[in-house]
């Protein structure tokens, strides 16, 4: 029962964020714990994803490793709005959302992987967003703040806050949550002196 264990672990971690949208996301994940996901083909980034999931970190990372074959890793829905090179450094799983295995018209939730040493340049969107790194490390930028991440600590981006991530030497694995305007039309890359 790998997927139910994973969904419960992600729900428990999401519920630690003190926002109503996080609580609603946690409830939806728990309610879907019996959902069957079909087996998925591996992603071109699967070796890196599996390596990151085996690193020390939050226990949910090990569950992601164990459930990897059922998780639909793919390009971000915003991939068409991003520079082509970003597709080679990151992959996501959308678990909860309008077209996800767990349906929701008001929330998006999933998993995120970024390759070792890679840089995801400054970008912003209307959706409020929370990331929680599960394994690996990153140097995060949220607005004018830059800080290293620690596994299990949420990083919240209010609507339209510019943010960027530089993956550590082994990459990182995270969960992410969107609320508010969850459409991708507002997603935009921003001028970035580092990018």
C-alpha cells in the first residue's frame, strides 16, 4: 500500500502549514488515499529523482522512492512559458488539481524535482505557493531574501512574489501547493541577473 502511505505522509506534512488552503489540501489527500494510480513510464530524470528520494530528509522522500513507478513525472504545465533549457533540469507530479488524479478545481498540489547544481530563474505567478523540501538541498530566493532550505520546512510565496531556486550538489525533491488563481496564464519569467 505505497500510495496511501505516501498520500497520508504528504497530508500530514501539508497540515503543519497554518493556512486554510493547506488544511483543505491535506483533507483532499487523505480522502484520496484509496485512489488507484496506473503504473507510469519512467521520466528521463528518474535516476536523479530516485537518487534525491534516497537522501536523508523527510520520511515522505523514502515513500516517493518506493512509489516512483506510480507517479506521473512530467514537464510542468507552465513548460511552454519557460525557457527550453528548464525542461532538462526539473520535473513535477501533479497529484491534486483540475486535471490531476485527485480532482480539485481550487487547489493544485504535487511533487517537484530539480537536478543537481541547476538554477530555476526568477519567476512569479498569481497563485500563492508553498514549497516544502523533502530531501536534498537548495538555496532559495523569495523576494529579496536568500536562504538555504531544510527538509520539512515550508517556504511560502504570496501571490506574485518573485522566487528562484538553485539546487544543491545532489539536487532536491520537494512538495508544492498552489491556491488562489491556480491557472498558468499568469506564470511569467522575470529579469534575473543570475539567470
